């Protein structure tokens, strides 16, 4: 996996999409981002993640420990999905698109 600080870490300490303060924010080189915020409008902690062009998903937590653990688990799953997603320049990839869509649906089911 190749996760790096998003925007060289410049987003840390700023407000995120859930109106909390960004504590963790990473981007995968193959097209994914995951952010953990504290002090959000809906609850104490939120994780928002996405795969560029495929999905965005947000979860809320009441405990830092659980949120931090789930953040790490979600990163592994996101990286796995990125390996499935086909190169969009290849026109002969219907089966891989179906597998990628199934993997995204499974991700959302596993991380409600």
C-alpha cells in the first residue's frame, strides 16, 4: 500500500467535510483518500473516505479508539479495491468493472 499524507499534511488541523477538525488525512497513490475528523457536527468522530470517480462513504463513531482502528482497517480494504478497478483507457474491462462495483458494495456493507 502506498498511503501518503494528503496535500503534504496541510489539511491537518483544518475543518473537514463533517465540520470537525482533521486529525488524520491520507491519500493512496492509485486514487483514494481517507480522513478522520474529531468534534464533528453529528458525533465526536467521523471517517470519510472515497475512491476517486467511484464512491464516497462516511461513518461516525463515539470513541477515538474505535475510530482509529476502523480507519486503519478501511485503508487496507480501500487499497484492495484499488487493485481491482480497471484502467479506464481499456475498453475490454466489463468483468473487472463488475468486480470493482461488487467490491465497493461489499466495502460499504462491511463498514456501515
